[in-house]
C-alpha cells in the first residue's frame, strides 16, 4: 500500500509528434491507481499529453490521485556494452518515481554500464529495462520480472516473447540479448559482455 503522496511514473515515447504504446501506459496507470490508491476514476493520459511536433522525447508523467506534472525531455539512448549480474531482494512491482534503491545498486557497480538483477536465483530486469534472451528459436523473457513493463506486455500480447525462467548458469545456451522499455522499444544488444560476481563472463 502507499499513501496519496507517493508518486507513480509513466515514461512514454514521443517521436515526431507521435505518442507510442499509449493504451498499455493507460492500462498500467489505471491498474496502479486502483491497486495502490483504490481510485475508481480514470486519468485520461491522451487528453493530458500535448507532444512536441519535432524530435524524440521522453514524456515523463508523475501522478497519484491526479496528474502532478508532465515533462517532455529530449531523449538520447544510453550506450550499453557491459553488464553485471547482481543479487537483490528488491521489490519494484509498481513504477514509482522514487527509485533510489535501483539507482544505488547501479552506482555501486560503476565498473559496468548496466546491471541485471537476480532475485531468488532467477534473472529479472536491468535497472532501466526488461530483458529477453534468444535460444536459437524464440525470445524468452523472465516470467517473474521486477516490473511488468509496457513494451514487454505488448510484445507478449503480439506473440513475440515467450515467458520462462532464466538462471545465470544457463546463459551460455542463449545467443542474443535484448533490452526493452518504452523508449528503447525492443533493442538487441551487440558486442556486449555479461559478467557475474564470481567473474564468469558471457560475450554476445
């Protein structure tokens, strides 16, 4: 549970005036407000967004009982070539604006570009995205992610992702790694390495 002062977040891609994947963001907004705030009304995200007509932007919406702020932030993707698997019992089932724990985990491992969080023995998400791995036939995404991402939900509905449990010990059987979130879409990573705290390394 949370009180009404805890802010939730939706990050929505806007490119050349087009708003992406809005239905899934609306669904998550409705679900989060219903579960956490017992809200019966609906925040109409489409009515609140007035996108810039040119360029690529990250539309950042903070809300709880109502929309508190909307920002349009020019977007440049983060370059990722090194990742590290770390263990954590972090809970992040709802997309809160405050994410100090996630940020702290990443900053603690400043020797790599990103982290992959292992929970209860299974891989979950990075600090910014859901993950998927290719086994030669299909893309598998963790069935127990930290956060049910909107792009992940769309790709599952489209039949492009298969749910499964992924352990770090089995990374060698996968041939490709992809990250997905609202801004990245579905991005296959190239020329990357994944390491664990024991020093094992997997190159893709």
